C-alpha cells in the first residue's frame, strides 16, 4: 500500500468519529456568536471610559471598578435569553436604534457643553458606551428583547459614571476598604440581575454568597496595597464566575434564543459605524500643567494662625486627608478672604473629585481657566452675586489650583466674599441632590446662562491673597 493511500488505515476510519466529537465540543450557539459580535462591536463605545481610566490608574484612582462595568454588562446581557413576546420587525429595530443613538450622544454633548464642570464630575462621556451597547443589542437581538432587559440598563446607568460610587463610598467612611466593599456590592447586584431564569431564592442565595465572599476578600486583603487588583477580583472575576456557576446548575435557564434575521450589508454598515465611533466620541486628552512641588513647611511660614478643620473631607479623600481653613487678616475697604487647604496622600482620590464644587450655590457652576499671573493650572469659580435675593445667601469668588507638598497632594483654594460686609461661606460636603436633582431642576426652568459680574475689588483681593500664598510657597 502506498504511503498516501490512507483509505484503509485505522486513523482515517477514526477521523469521522473524532471530528464529530470535536465539533460537538466546540459548537457555539447562534446566540453566543451574536453576543461575541456585540462585545466586539461595543468595544468602540467604551473608548471614552477606558481612555479616562488609563490616564487615572497610575494615580490609584478609586474608580478602577469602572474597568469591570463593560464586562458585567456583557455577562448580564448574555444571561437574558428568554424569548420576547410579539413579532419582531427589522425596520423598527433600526429606527429605534438610530433614534436612541443620535438622541443619547447628542444629549451628552449638549450637557457637556452647557454644564462642563458637572459633566466632568459625572464623567458623562462614559455613558456613550452604554448607549452604543444598547443600540448594538437592538440591531442584533431586537428591540423587544432589549426592552425586557430594563434592569440591566438601570444597573448600567447607576454604575457607568463614578459619582454614585464615590458618594456611597463616602457614606461608608471613605477608606480604601469601603471602596472595595462598594465594588463587591456592585458585583453582588450584578449576580442578582444576571440570572433572570433562576428561581429568586437561588438567585438571592447566590447574590448573598457573592457579596459575603467579596467582603471576606476585602477584609483579608486590607493593607496589602493591591486596590486595583482587589477591585477587579470582587467586581468582575467573582461575580462572573458566580453567574456562570448558577446558570450551569439550573437546567431551566434557556440556552437558545430565536434571533432576528439581519442582512450582510446591514452588518457591514454596523461594523463601519463601530469603527468610526471612537473618532466622534473619544475625548481629547486634557491639557494638564506639570505638577508643582513646594516645601512641606510652607504653611508654617505664614501668619494665618489656628485653622478651622472640616473632618467631612475624610469621607471623600480617605482617612489621612485634611481640609483646613485659614482666615486672612481683614483689610479696610476689601472683602473677607480665606485660604482652604485640602491635603491627601492619595492623588487618585483628589483627581476623581477635581470638578467637585465644595461651596454652596443656587445654580450649577463651571470652572474656567484663571488669567495670568496665577499658579499653573489655576481655575476660577464664583457664584452669581447679582441673583442674591436674601441676606442669608453669601456670594463668593474662588481661585483654586493643585500642587504637591512633600508626600501630600494639596488643592489650594483662595475664596473671597463678594460682599464687603459678608463672611466667606464654609465648604460643604457633596450630595446627590446638589449634583443631580438641583441642576436638572435649574435646566428645566430654562434659566438664563448668566454667571454675573465680579466686582474689581473682589478680584483684586483674590489676586493679592494668591500672590501671598505663592510667595510663601516660593512658586
């Protein structure tokens, strides 16, 4: 028998059986194929989120849990396999997807243009990934199926922007362990949402077990300094593994799903749109001035006296942070002034709240670059003195910047009263109503976008205090 004549060999007779076994082992259902396609196509929508995080992670940002949000959303979407009610319509799917995508991206752009500081605090561009992912799922699985996943979209809106996470962490004390515990809670909620075909008792047990194991990991890893790795473990790895295990042991969970038919040209157009999306939505890297380093003892060289402490700042910047107010000696004919020094060894925590407004205001405010001569990276923020209607309101004008002082990262704020007889308002904690409900109500009332005029005496007073601080710190 020739070497190439293999028709009678045992190896060839074994090939069909082996091929069938391999094919059965690697067989992928159409639902999984489309889910993999949706994952690949939606990666373009997460560009704003990941670009911002990769800039922040070297500073140990507490928002590292955001890296797990796209993974969780894919896992949650993969768990919803119940067929929708009614008859699908390809044209309706395209219409809804286009309307949702255009309206969502345009709305984010309008809010970022109208309220840039508030949009920066919420990191609204990250919602582009949620909108794009929902559009891709509508086109691949149908709008009826996506609407049935309403709990997934509520979860996405609550976790894709970091402010709710930061405020909840603050309520738990603001430590690294508190941040990791909130991350574990996010993973447990994902387990409860991502197993819809499982009886609620088993689902509850799985979610509680995931939360308990996550909190145990947080407690065991306390003080190790592995905050990012721990966050990814309790937010992504553990919840996804729990969801897969729960689905695997529950045979009642549907594994197949009747999919709508899509043409090749439509899919090609979707691929081109995904390729072009980062060019439209990815933000330009922010221009940051080089970090200025000052002498750690610069405050001791001042004559400011005993400061007033605001302990609430530890809930936002960590237990080793401080917020101290130094009152400036009054000057006849000039408004009152003070210097607020926010210090923390955690640069990431300070950067996470770079766009936070720590002073009271009846309307949303926006930072703008300070004119020279000012410290590098200085920004100006002020309330509208022209809109004051009661004596209880205290209009103010602030100049703020950051620098490093030894091992500490400091945010310096020179704040001046806009009233010759008024006091400088104290800093206030952040709150969800002040960062969401009040700005929305202000926008709904269609108020004029007028920041008001600042009296020259106020600006002169602020520049003089800034120059005094810069001279003491040798900047």
